[in-house]
């Protein structure tokens, strides 16, 4: 078999066989297929797409490129959730303790942020002492004993994705449905959970900019999950503006704490309760969504959910006092107010630009090697639909850097102020089961 023929076949819009896909993934992971040929194939896939069966074969070939996690030592049905990535997305921080409060085992593998999107592992590391690299045994013991654990992805899980994702990042081939679907689902399958709830984001801060594309991605991933015997549900949620009011790391932890105390913003509370309810239904604890949601609302009201977050922080080596003393979290030296130049109503906020501005303040990484400043971030004082007079504060930038001109310009330009009040998008677009 020759890589040249595989590229040519896909370039001509033909369907690749299982053997051809395996040849590509194995050869690229081992280093016998060079970046330039892999890039050419990725671009051909970008333009010509892949059938459902090709996407499923690609996913399995990626799973088989490395180790897989065996969670059979965990009692009960294990649920995981995954977001396709957004700005201000702290839903995992909320749903892990929330679902675990109902006694459902949550075995969560998470990633780090890159570019304008944040990562749950980085956010948790802003809590002093919190360990995100658990050994396999610690992970399993914590889920068995406390019904929850979160860990960064282990070294050799889906090595094909690590190489391919880095290559896609520099060859403008990230936003391809079969490539995103196989990248996400291969990691979820290799991580060993029985059930997966996918949060597919749509809008200016997401990879999928239109609702139609988001549905297609959601359907593709749900089909892959089903074909590999994993119960999978996708929830399509809004990312046309940042989620909640905080974008960063330690400030997002504070906002997640607020939701678990029952004082969260409407958008985050609704998205978190929806994702958590489907996790509870797939985990077998409830027959229907409404009963699951009522039970979850009750664990927030009773204080069980916030106590569970304290426990999660404690068992992973962090200081649980942060839940009541947020000043323990890293604080930035400078707080810069970005003020509106004109009056009117906030018509839209470009979430990707807010993510980029936060990254420039130190809250994210431009390259994988960058270090994160956990105290850096943005507080959104105005959101879509809000009235804004000239001189009103739109957002506040938190940073330890002195030169923030570019971040300020980008944050201001992200706000589109119009003369009339627009309707706020719905938080949840739909469910794919
Ligand atoms: N998240 C992933 O893990 N992979 C993608 O391709 C896109 C988002």
C-alpha cells in the first residue's frame, strides 16, 4: 500500500477502506508517513469529507494507536461528558460533583486549553495543591470510594490524535466534522466510560459556527458512540457569546462554586443541569430527564452538591477551603476596565475574540509550551441584550502583565453595540439521542 494512492483516492472523493485508514494512522503514529503526506490527506478529507463508516473506522484506528483505559474495576455504569470546546465553559467543574452527589460514578478525563478555548485541567490547577495527574489506581479508587475522579489524559492514550491535532492546528484542518468527531470520540472510547454525554457548542466561540453544522457533528459522534456500544447523547448548546460571566481559570472556579451553591447565572445553571440530567439518565439512576433534573436541583438546594465539590478538591490534594474563601485562589495585580464608546444595547459578543483577549492576558496558551497565569482572565459585566450607556464598563481584564493594549482593543471590538435590544439566543438548541 502507498500513501500516495490513499491521498489520490480521497482527493478524487472516493471512500477509503478500513485497511487504508489503518495504514495511514499506524504509519503516521510510527513516523513512517511524513507530515507533508498526512497534511495532504487531511486537506483532502477537509474538502471531500468522509462517510459514516469511514469516520467510525478512523475513530477505531485512532483508539488502537495507543493504550486504552480499563475501568472494569469500577463498580456500576461509568459516565463521562465532553465539550467540543468554548469560552467560559466551566460546565465540567459543575457536573462532576453534581452527578456524583446522586451516587452515579463519574470517571472524567479532561484536556488542557489551547488557543482561545480553555481546558478543565488548567482551571482546576488554579486551586492550590489540586493534582490533575492521577495514577490509574488512584483514579479507579476515587471513583469507587467517592463516585468521582478527574484526571488529565494519560501519556499514551490515542497518540495518533496528539500528532494529528498538532498538525491540523497548523494546516487549517481543525474544523472538519469527521476529523473533530474521530478526535473526540477516539479519546472518549479509549478512556473507557460506558456512557458519554457530549456538549456540542455552536456559535462564535465554537468550532461549529452554524446550528446545522453543530447538528451534523453531534449526529456523527452519537452514531460513532452507538456503533462502538457506548450509550451516547449529544446536547447542542449556545456558544455565540461566552458562557456565564467569567473567562479564565481561577475566576471560572469561583463561578462554578456559585452555580453549585444555587447562585449561578441562568445560562450556566441550565446548561449544567441539562448535561448532568442526561448523565444521570444514561447512568441508569433515572428513567426520565425531568426526574433527574428535579433530583439535581434538590442536591444543589440541600448543599450536597457544594459539599461534594469540597470533597473532590480534598481527595485530589487541593485546599477545600477555597469553596468558602475564594481569596485563597490566585489574584491578578491589575484590573483594567474596558468601557463602551457608545450607547445602545449589546447585540453580540464575539466569544472567540474574548477567548483570544484572555489568552493574551495570560489565561491561555498560544503554543502547547506556554505557561498559564491562573489569575488572569476577563469578567463580562455586560452580556447580549444588556443596555449600555457611553462609558459603561463592558468587561474587566485581570492580568499581571503591564502591556495590555492589544487585549483591550480585541475585547472592546468583540462587543457589537446596536440601537435596539436583540433577543438572547436559547441556551440549548436540541438533543441528539
Ligand atoms: N476537541 C478535540 O479533542 N478534537 C478536535 O478535533 C476538536 C475539539
